[in-house]
C-alpha cells in the first residue's frame, strides 16, 4: 500500500451508529455488496460492532444504537422518533459516503429496492477544472441509508495530474 509524505496509508474506515443494527448490516451487505470482515464487542464499553469491507480493504464500521462512540453524543440511544433525513443531513459534519461504481443507475436502483430512500436521482455533471486541472464528466446519485446517512454513488474517471 502506498503511503503519503507523512506515512499515512489513506482512509481506514468510517463509522456509523445503527438504529436497527441487523437491518443496517443487511442493507450494506445485501444492497451494496459489502462483506462482513470482523464482528466484535468490548463488554461494558461497546455492545456490538462490525467492520464491513467496501471491497477494497476500506471499511464501514457499524455500532449498535446504545454504544457511546468517540465523536458521537454522550447519550446515544434514540428516544422518541428519529429526526427526518433532511434534518439530520443539515447538521452532520460528515456530508456523505461516496461509493465509486461503474453503473450509478444500477447501484441507485438496488439501494432503493433494499430500503434506501431517494435523495437525488442519478444525473450527469460536468466539472470545470480550476488552477490547471482538467474538466471532468461524472455521473452521480444520492440516497439516504437506513440510519439517515447520505450515500453517493459516483461514476467518474481517475483524476488527471494538474
């Protein structure tokens, strides 16, 4: 694996708290093709967690609803109704999880078939490069995942050098 100038080897994982742990695991494995890499607990600290491989050795870590996670609220749980997708997405620091695909339309449709909620239907976008970077064309679509997380499906070429 290639490292950057500071010795970092890239992203390892993103973490989400799952309101319905089993349903969230099913969504990412059945709808998006992630595979279960590791399941764990730390009695008294973490109730249940899994690492799901996105297919490239990068992971999505899911925590059960009651686990207190660094970077999460001190009182996790979900008393009452969950906030609407739009409410959650307006205040989250993490904007979306982008999954690269060769077929945005198929990935988008499959996610919807497995319980995701539509956010933005697939569309083509032309990006204008700045400061010597080339223009690019891409296709993307967005859904809300089972816990309100925003998932982007993106189809694009590799970035050319500036």
